[in-house]
C-alpha cells in the first residue's frame, strides 16, 4: 500500500441518495480504497500503532463547488496520569475506567492514543477535525490540559463539541464547575454554538449537548441558519428520528433503564422551549441542514432524521474508531 493507510469502511451515501444503514453492530473492517477517492491519508505504521479502524460516511449535497473531507472523533474518554484532583475513595474507580477505555486493537489507553493522534490528524489532508464530545472522561484540569495541549498542536481547523464527561467534576474532591468552564475557554472559547464556515458549506456544533441549548446558542444558530448554506450538525447527543423508530428502539433495548437517550419530546433528553425551537429549525421541511453527526450511545447507527436529513452515530474512539466524512458534490 506504498506506506499509506488507505481510508475505507462501510461507505454510506446520504442527503439525497441514502443507500442503506447499519444499526447496532460494529462496522466491518476496512477494505483498501484508492487514496484519490478519499483525499485522506495517514502513515501506515502510526495507524497500526494506534489500532485505528475507520467508519466512512459519504454525503452528497447539491450545489457544492468542491468536495470536502472531515475526520470525526467522539467518546475517547481521555484520563490524565495526574489524579491529584480525584477524591481518594474514587481512585480505584478511575483506575478501572482507564482499563475500560483501553483500545482493544493495541492495548493503549485513551491517553496514550490521544498523545499520538494530533500528528495523524495534521497529516490526514482533512478539511477539519470534528470532536463530538466525551473526549475527556471527566472534568479534572489535568485531563483538560492534556486535551488542550493536543488540540493546540493541530494545524488543521477543528471543532470541539463537548458533552457532560468533558466538563463535569465527577469523582473529584471539589465541585467547582466555574473553574472547569473557565479553563475550557482557553481551548477554543467554549462558545455554545461553534461554526466552521466554508464558501459553500458550514459545520455547526450543538456544544455541551447533554444540556439544553442556551439563548445565546439559539441566537447564533439562527444567524448561521439564515445564510441558507448547507449545514452539517456536530452534536454529542443524537436527535430522535422523526421517521425511523429503530434508533430509539435499539437504545432502549440496550439501556439498563430502557431509556431513549436522544433529544426529543418523549426521550430522556427532553427539550425546553429554546432547545425545541432549535430542533424544529433543524428538522424543518426547508431546513438547510443536510446531516447530523453524533456519538454518545457507543454503537453505530446510520439512518434518516427526517425524510431529507440523515443522521450518523459512530463506534466510540476508545475502540480505535475514527469517522471519515466525505462530502461530495451532487
């Protein structure tokens, strides 16, 4: 393979031509594909060292001037070696979590994998790196600092949509959320809605999507929405499908409390008025949103959010999985 790892996997076509969906199962192992077909590459030795697998989604959008390629990573659950903030009684809990979030392909912890990933991302040729939340396992400053150090090494644009694990002081001896929030701002500003804008496409985050959207976030989303460029949503928590009950069904069957862990009126994440307005805009008949990328549930699902908008959930990154999002002109 000429020293290059060729990105491939279960390739799905969405947004206008959706050819199928894989639900509740691990994606198949990669099949080699030509580099020119994906515009992404990574050093083969490093990919093998990281134990990476790739889950590829192809999205077709009318009116684009060029093709785009993004890398998606969520549910890595990095824990720093410095556990000084962890309450003594919880140390063994955290050590067990470090073991749990170990890549089965290479035996490396999420921290060890994370320390190698920025260089891979910089060489990938991606237009942006999309972080979909739960990159940290909990909000101790040491883990956030490790994450910040890696992100600040990136030479490619990135978007970091947090979730509860990234910012919550679980297992710590103090419950200082303000300190965590202030430190998060030093990474990327920690805005409630983040935007990467291209000439003919926008990637927009629902930041900290384990909580309701803020008024400031909704205002920002409306500003972006009004431009009417095609939008890709980056969120940790998926949205309940309006046309396909299988996502909720799989979720409830797999959850010990039989919860539908998506955003929706009859779901575990019940939207307030602000979040419901956001969801209504996303799912409107004339919405510029083309697809939603999500994590959270630790299983893959590829289907339709509405009859026009696709939604893609990915295998978690602690298992070595990276999402490859290929956006093609239609």
